[in-house]
C-alpha cells in the first residue's frame, strides 16, 4: 500500500515567486477598490451605501412597511448579516440606528420604537430591546423594485438575490446626505431640502444648458436635521456647489419662545426683570452632541476662559433649551454669542465633498449641475425599464386575452374538441391558430368562467390594455414625453415634501453673519466715571466720579501730586516711562481713593530707577507724539502701544544718557509740530514730516549745539501758537503769525516770540 504522505501535494509547490512590492500593491489595490465601491462611497442613483441598501431590502423582505407591526431589530440585523452583509452585527445595527434617528437623517428611512439614542450623545439600546419598521420615505425610495427597473445580483453565498440600486424617485443622495472615508478618498454630503432639490431638477429638465447661478436661486444650500444657521455668504455657498468641494460654517440658533417681544424672541433673550436677562439656545449644529456642547461651555466657565458667562443650564425636554446666564446685566448679548461661537462647538464647519459612485461604479467629485444631470439620466433609464417591463406584461396578457376571446366565440367547438379528442391541445392550436400559451390557458380555464359577462369583461380589458400599450410605446419613442412624465412624477412627490408640510419645511436658515467681534474683557466691567491720581512717588488710586483735577487730594508725608486724569472704569491707561517702555493698566483694577492707593510698581514691572513721564487714557486709533531728551522723536499709534503683560512694551529705543522726555496726544485737526530746546530756540514744522513708527529712536526734531529738548507740542498752523501767561489771571497768549519759525524738521530754530514762558514749556 502506498504511503499517504507520498500522495499529498507539497504545499511549497503552490508558492509563487513574485516581487514583494508588486504583490503588495496588487492586493492593496483590490482592498482599496472594495472599500471605495462596496463600503464607503454612496451610489449617485439612490444615495445609499451597500449596508444601508441591504438593511432596507431585508426589512422589505420581512414586510415591515409603515402600516405593519414593528419587529425586533435583532430579527432585521440577523437577516442582514445572514443573507446579504457578512459583517459584524454591531456595525450593521449602528447603521440601522442612524437611519432611524431624526436628528441624524433629515428624512429618516427607518421608524424606530424604543431607545434609538438621543441628541445628547447617548447610545441606542441593544437590538434585542428595540423594534423597527420602514418609513414612507423608504418605501418611496424602493418603489418599482418588482417592475423590472433595476438589475439584481446574487448575494455573497449565492443563495439569495439583491438589487444593485433602489429605483425610487426620492432624491436620497442630496436629501439625506452621506459621509464616509475610503482609501485615498472621502465623501461628505450634507442633507438638503427635497422641495429645493426637485425645483433645481425641474429647472435642469426644462433647460439642460441652465447656468449654475440659476440653479442656486432655488437650491439654497444644506438643510440639516437639527436646524441651525449657515452663516456663509451666498457666493461662498455657490462656489462650493459649483466645484463639488467646500465647507460651511454652521451655528446654533438662539430663540426664546417665551420672550415678550418679537425682537427678543428672535435674539433668544429672555428678560427677567431689574435689567437682568438670559440667553436661550434652541438649536445646535449638526452632529454636535448636546451633552458635549454643555460640557464645553461649563469648562469655559470653570477655566475662566469666558468670564462674562456665569452659568449654563440644560432645560431641554423633547425640544432643545439650553439657558445661558451672563455674569452681569451689562454684558452685551451679541458679544456673548460671538464668544461662544469662537470658543465652543456652537459654531462648527461642515465639509462639502460631492464624491460619489456614478452609474458605472466609478468614483468622482461632481458639481451640483453634473450630479443632477446624472441623477436625471438614471431616472429616465428607470422610467424606460419600467415602461418596457409593463409593455412585456401587457403583451403577455393580450396574448392570453385573445385566446380567451377566441374560445368564447367558438365555445361549443372548443368543448367538443376537449370531450372527443385524446390530445385536444394540438387540435385546438391547428384549428383556431392558437399559440401554446393560449391553448394551455383555455384548457386550464375554470367552468365558472364560461359565462357571457366574462366575455364582456375580457373585451373591455383587451381594449384598455391596447390603449395603455399605445401610450407606453409613445413614451418609449419620445424623449420629450419621458421628460414630461418625469416632471409630472417629481411634482407629485414635491407636494408630499412641500414647504408648508411638517417634514418638508426648511429647518436650517441661510443668513450671512456680521463681521466677527473679538472677545473683550471690558464687557464684564460696569462703566463708571473715575478720576485717576498718580503721586510723585508712584502711588496710584481712582476716585469715583470726575472730580476737579486740581482738587485737594491727600498724599503720604513727603509725597505729592504728579498726574490726575479723568477716565472711565472701562478705559485702559497708557503709562509711559522714561526708559522708552509703555505699560497698560485697566482703570477698573485701581484701588479706591479712601486711602493713599497702592504702589504702581506692585501692578507693573517698572524698573526701580525709571520715572513715569506720562499717564494717558487709551483711545483707539489715536496718535501720540514721542520725543526724547536729545530732540529725536516720532508719532506712534495707540493700538501699537498696548501691552498684554506686566513687563510692558519697548517703544522708544534710548541710548545711555538719553531718556523719553514727553508723550503728547495728537488731535486729529493738528497739522504742525512745535519744538523748543533748552537753548530757547523754537522750530515749527509740518506734522507730515514726522514718521509713524511702532518702535525705534525716531528722527531729529530739532538740532542742538548745547543742551537738549525742553518741550514739544502739536498745533494747527492757522490757529497759531498759544501759551499760558502765568500769574493769578491765568491768561493765555496766542501768536497768530508763526511763519518766522516754520522751517524744515531738524533745523536749529530761532528765539521764540516775545512773552514766551521762561521755563521753555508750552
């Protein structure tokens, strides 16, 4: 007996010697194509991926139509993975759950009973606890499956058959959208309003050369299941749909149903009395779990990243109601909204990537017009196949009817043949020119059919079918009739999803947002007038109200007044130091004036040997004149001087022995600069000669042989130069004609007008 081992094939004989890179690339390509065409990308014609199509097909097989009773989800999942989709039960059930969630799908295809998850982000119950059936929308999507409209193919094990696509007229691809990640490509399609999709399709059917801009007049953009607001401009939205790629900014909606005025209702503001109020969020962006959003906002409050917000409460029931409580009634509602948009998922971006499989199962990114054109072509093809299928059915029925009529006209002879002939079928076929099917049908006819009324009904049915056959043939022969029929069917579908229906009304608003306002801590501060007092030794305080700047303020022994200015608690103070650095201090952070205040150096990191040369109130977009002791200077914009830290900002670069001497605000109407030196020489030059810098030493304002700069000021030339005369009268003298001193910047100058102060100060 031969050895069994000797007869077994050597497993190494099956090994193929091939380069590793080519073998890997071939196998990976097969995997990639499978992922693209059979898993991740939707089909343009019905907008479904295989798993969704198989779910609906299995539910149809279980007769789970909208009028029937629910069945356990486990039964559906079992049929799907056992007959059509050999994958994990959890992935199939997750896909089914999404089809049933009205916050995930704009037009749900599955009607669930039980816990199918919620917008908070909670998962659905296990499939043994939930039940499901098809929705009317799903039935519309599958309409015509028994009418020869689509091809069927065998399932993975060859025991069952399944449709390649669903033939229904419901535009599911755009209506419900789709997302998926394949190998090397992805798709991201938002949901849209069915009425708008049909309107755009009708435009395209009427005029195949319609421009994209005209389509966008009726096709507004995404219409998400959870509503919200798209804040991009119409131009941005149109460009995205023209190319098939783009992104949309989606915001939640503020709406207070219980507000007393329409304005407050639309703004989401509920007035609580005594000037207090709260904001109400009624809709959140698509695919954002409500629980996660509330956690985000609570974290912003806890981390003090949003100090203008005090509390967030979830008062939702079946509808969303998130209440936001501001920290102060002086907070601007619009500023709070903008801050939430910027810091939380109350504003998100939804990508548009119209990457789909066409009728040849080829992936591609299509623009809106091309996508609608391809869908119309597929629907025309389905219409033709349905018509041809019906024609074939009519022809078969007419054949039988003609045989029945012949039998009734020759009833006695037919009966005689059947009674006398051993093989009546060939005799009947030869005598009355019947076909095999006709003869077989006559022989199988019931006795109760042999009545006069039956003949009349047959003739009526025959004439009706002939008329229908004629109409169908005209439809097949005329592209114009095909378009008209498709338009009629689309208009009938549109009535079910019209704007005035609960399911069809638009949920997402398209409204371009106003320019974004950046978050500002000043929104927290209650605006009140204060008088800022800085002593010679650097003690600072703020007295309530605008008191007289020359008032009798109390100081510590050996200290005295240095600066006093009027401000508001919402103002920022610019503090200039002689080493060229500028510091910023909020007026609301200053101590009260009951005591002597606090040392300013405990609030700002000012060098011990540096002296403060100016304290100013920050004015947006204002300009300051900066000048050093050696007569160099420049103009600086206040927006460039704000410092975000205690260390301040270096603005004027000074060398050893040189200091920042003065800082003066430049009024908008001033057009010249006057500079006087220690040598009592005066120059006046055009303000346009002074450069605007953010940092540096500046340019020469006045040239000195000895001494340095004493003072500088800006003026309007036609008003002349004014100075205080001093003394008890406090008179002001004005020199109108200053042409003698008007020279180019950097000149030495000449002696000032008679009466100019001896201390060389303006």
